[in-house]
């Protein structure tokens, strides 16, 4: 694959970078914050956001979709459950759960903390966001108390996608009461290719 990754800082771009490193894929990185919401970037992402991957000249956005595609099409590294298997259904389950029950609340807090102009923020929603995140985190903590990884008892791209969100929450102090999540994140940090900020 000929890959160009438009990425920025510690954003969800890290999922893509980590996946590429695990797969040993070469890629060109374009990390330029000034491109956000630019007409140039909107050619590839309708909202002008990053990450965006150009793969053999075709644009793909949304980090979970990008990582899944990379894992499906890389040769020689088995980083994802095969399409049509129960493991792949579990991948889809945990990615969907992550986006709806965990990351949505983290993003709402971010939007109302620093993304929107101050006069548009609704800081009153932040305690509710934290409460709702913790409901989802409890589900994962119970699962991870009995399982080292999310799919097929092995490290997969599912762990990259979900692990990113859990680390985002950890950095906000939201995982302190979830010991299994803490142990899980330590396993992820120990990986040679991990790019998550500790």
C-alpha cells in the first residue's frame, strides 16, 4: 500500500500511527495543525479533521475504520480477527461500544473544555459525561478482570482502538477505580510499538 497519513499530536491519529508500526508498514506522515478545517484537508475529510489516510490515492477517514483497513490488508502480521468470524463480530462489538459508551463522553467533555469557544461551552455537562463514561468503563473493567485482551485472547487492533480511549480517560483521572483497566493499560504500554502517552 502507498500510504499518506495526515495526523496531529496526541489526537486519534495515534491509533493509526500505532497500527502502522505494529504492522511494519511504511507511510508518509503529514503532521501540520494548520491544515485542520482547511480546504486542502476537506478534499479528503468533509469536516477537515485528522486523521485521514490516503491509501493508494483513495481517502479514508475515522481512525477506527483506518486501523481496521490497515489490519485487514497488511501481509505477514495477524493483527485482526478474520471477517465473518466470531472474533470479528467481537471486534465490531468492542469498537462500537468504545465509540458510543466511552469515547462519546470523553469527546463531549473535550468539546466543552477547550474545543469550542468559551462562550459556547456547557461545562455543566462534564459531571454527567464522567458518570456516563464510568458506566461503560465498569463493563470493560469486569471483562478485563477475566481477559487479558478484548478479542481472541491476544493483542489485536481492537486493543489499539479501545486502549487509546481508555488512556485518554486515564489522563483525566477517570480510571482510578478500575484496577483491571489499569492493568490492561500497563500491558499496552509495555508493547514495543505503543505510542500512547503515559
